[in-house]
């Protein structure tokens, strides 16, 4: 399955443990010079204070579907 970054960015990231929506992927982490995909970054959110971005390792991604990343 081929996937562009803009397609990946449009998908909602959902935590499989509790069903929480974490947001949309904002960045892709690659390992150089190995040329492999390491994970994705989801922006932090909060009402009163900004939380740091959340890194999701590739081994923790169960499935990339048409609409969501689990």
C-alpha cells in the first residue's frame, strides 16, 4: 500500500487502549541513513497549557486504515 504524507496527515489517530482520539498526524519520523520509517508525531493539546507533542513508534501502530490510524 502506497501512502503519501498528505494522505497520512489527513487520518485521525486513535488510541486502541481507551478509544481516545489523539488528533491527526503532523509529522513523520525517518531514520537516516537507514532509510526507514520510525514513527509519527501527533501534536499535543490542552486547554490551559500546551503539552508536548506525542511520538508514536511504528511498532505501536496496529493498522493504517482508510480514515484512521490505530
